[in-house]
C-alpha cells in the first residue's frame, strides 16, 4: 500500500458514517426547516382559541377565526374599501390568540375591547376614530360572547361541560319549573284544607291570618260567625291528605334539579354507573311523587285505580323517558 492510498483510506468516510445522524446538541430542539415558521402558535391562524358561546340561538362552541370571518363578511365592505377593517380585525384576533395561549383571556367581549385599544394605540392618531368605528362594527357583528379557551389539555373537558350546561340547561330549567309548580299547587290544596277546618274560622286564627296591619279594620268575631254558617270546602280525607303530604315532601327534597342537585360529572365510566345504580331508588320515589302530584292537581286521582299501581311502583317501573 502506497502512502497516498493510506491517506485516502484514513479520510474517506465509511458507509455507516455517511448515513449516521449527528449527535444532538444539548438543549437544542430539532425542527424541520420547512415548518420553522409554524413553531409559534400565536402567529398562526387556526381554530383555537375557541369561544364557549353563551348567546342563543347560535353555536355552543365556535372557533375565533370563524367568528371573525363571519363578522367581517357582515360588517366590512367587499374589496378594497373593506381592506383596512379586515387588517384591523386580524390584528385584534392575533392579540386575542396570544392572550388565550398565555391564559386568562376571559370573555370575548372584554378581551376584544382590550386588544382593540392596543391596536388603536399603535395606529396614527389622525385615523384612530375611523378605525375605532370599524372595530366596533366588527365586534357587534360577532353576534356572540363567551369565554376564550386555548387548545390545551383542558379544552376537551371544558367544551363538554359547557355544551352540557348549554344544551341541557333549557330542559333542566323546564323540569325544575314543573316540579316547583306541582309543589306549589299541592301546598295550595293542603292550605285550603287547613283553612276549611273549624279551627281556622275562630276569631284568633282569622286575626293571625290577616296580620297586624289590618287587624283594626275587621270585626273577627262577626266574621267568624259568618264563616261558621257557610258550607265551606269539603275536608280532605286522611288517606288523600297523607298522599299529598308525602308527594310534596319528596318534591321539596328532590336532588335532581336546582340547587343542591346531584353531581353528574364523572372521570370514570364505572363511577357514573355506580352512581346511577345508587340513585335509582330515589329516582323511583321522585317520579312516583311527580305522577301522584300531576293526578292530584288535575283532580284525576282515583284510589281504586291508582293505589294498587303506585303500591308496586319502584325502579323497575321507570322507563327511558322517566330516567
């Protein structure tokens, strides 16, 4: 082997070395060069931040960029006349996106005002008034409001919770109104029964029912005698009174609607199933009270028909609609 050949042998890279990756430098993050400009999410236009919308009718969740696009189509003139309004809106959108990524952007309406003020502060003073009008028109055309959230690990849960509250909210409110109305009407039946009792027609009872403000305006002794001669309302029999009192107590203590309601959000399916099974007996008691109340306030309860049916009413009696 000649000296030249030996030198060439030493400097020529081996096939393994030619395809080997360079060792990473400590603290250096590898990133494809073609995607380098996409490393900063704050300067990219994408679906996040999302807006948890609270105005109805409208979407439950919407991407900020889609809301801004729709607002500009409505508020900004097409073509060159609307170009400045579009640029201003996109600057505000970029600031909102950066704020959401940092955390604590808050409501869209308030965050839009802060970002618009920042954009206007950097604009020439002689054009700020017109720019402010254009941004106000864009904000008005957004048509919704709600919390701005970034697309981090908490986004799926926050979106699902918000969607449940918004979509189920109307149904739950309607159910609560019916429960409250049934409880009120049952209470009125019991109150009328108490007022029809002879004890309620005594002068002392009549005076306490009127209150001190009008106590001097009535002759309660004469009123008591007059009411004693009137036929009054037939008193409730003991079984019906007991039935109404029990239904009323269950409706007032229920924990399915309103304040103090059961927690219905679980991290594991097994926990949700266990809670469902545990609450089934109370579901049955509640639905039995609702059915009894509906029949009683409608004057349709027939003991000979309904007593045997309600005597065997339990969780197996619940259908899909009741559950």
